[in-house]
């Protein structure tokens, strides 16, 4: 399958992840009862299941089904200030509910398979629905920094150079990248490649994919990623795709929540495309203030 076709599939998968999240949020806002984290996860999965080309469960394992739902009323930031989603304490729970004045983090990891090649389209973000101006200002600042970091991404840049440039700008703005990886040899990073965009699976990987065993398929996807870390020499090319997902926390004020807008960066025949897919989400959450 040609690279451009894979890049388009990544775009479509990510778009479906965002549209399905929007559908789940619409249900929450129209519901007369409280919605728990697990209920939201099931709503999101149900919306995703409407797309026949999307695999039912996401590749990111764990949390279950590759979906993270972290709700908070703002009184305890530990849950939304997670460092890694895999530990069970960060899996969706049935005793924590959506707060229309609270905050949270939502993430899904859907993928599509075409010509026996899995292509992921991860989507995730933090949100804040409260009125505290200090938190709004923090989110706006983080959004501006993220935009600046993305502007620096260009063809020919090596991942470890991207890491160094990004880390310097983040530190200069009194922020830290709150990521502790379990599969990245450098422990912390700003994201990873979309596997199998600029190469096809090797024979061992393809055998595991062809087996139909979801555990094997998810492991193949996970292990095929290349991380944008301080030690990685992967060079950004004219046709490639990778996630860019710094998770900002303040280095000077521990009362502020983590901020993350998970983004996918693509280069298609040399043209940079930034996949945010956040406009409709921001509108339903009434978070337009983040653009001000």
C-alpha cells in the first residue's frame, strides 16, 4: 500500500475518534443522570462501533479497550495529572462521575486495518469546564506553547533535536513534560511515530498481524513505534506521521492541572498537516476561551 494511502487512513481513523467522542459528549450533556467514567467509555466505544472499518478495541493496552476516561471535580488533581495511563488506578471507574463544572482527560486509540496493515489514529485531550481564571490562563498558556512547538517541526529535523528544542521552550515557560514511558528507552518523550506509515511490517510482524490475535496485533503496534526522545535519530521525512503529545504541568504551581492536546503531525509529499480535530469538541465544551 502506498504511503499516501496510509496517511489518509490515519487521518480518517483519527477523525472518527474525534467524531465518536463528540457523540459521547453530546449524550452526556443531554443526560438527566450522572455519567460515570465506565459509562462514558462504553458510550465512546458504542459510537466508534458505528464505523465498520474501525477495530472495536483500541491498540493501547491497558486501559481496557484502549480508552482512558479520567473525571475530576477539581478537588483532587492526582487522577488527571497521571504520568502513565497503564496502571489500573487510572482505568475508568464506576464510582467517579462527569462534573459539568470539573475537568478531565479523555483518550482513545482506535486503528484500522487495510491490506493487513494496522494504522492507528489516536485522539485525546484535557478539558476544563470551571470558572477559575488561573486555570484558564494556564490552559491558554499551554495551548500557545504547544502551537509554538508545532511551528518548529520541519522536514529533516531529527527526533532528538525536536526533543531538545521543545524541552528548552517548555522550561523557559516554567512548564514540564509530565510523561513517564514504560516502552520508551529514554523514559520521557513527546510522542511517537505512527507505525507502518513509512515502512511495511516485517515478516515476523506481519505473521502476528495475520494471526488475528488482538494481543499480538496490539503488541506489534506498540513495539513498532519510534519515540521522539532525547536519544532518537529518526529523521522527519517528506512522507511520515507521528504523534506530538507533550503533557504540560507547571513547574512553579502544583495547584494547576496537567494540560494535553494530543496532536498528530503528518508530512504528505512535503506538506505539513496538523491533525487537531478539536474544534467541535471545544465548542460543545464551551472552551472557546482557549483561543483568546
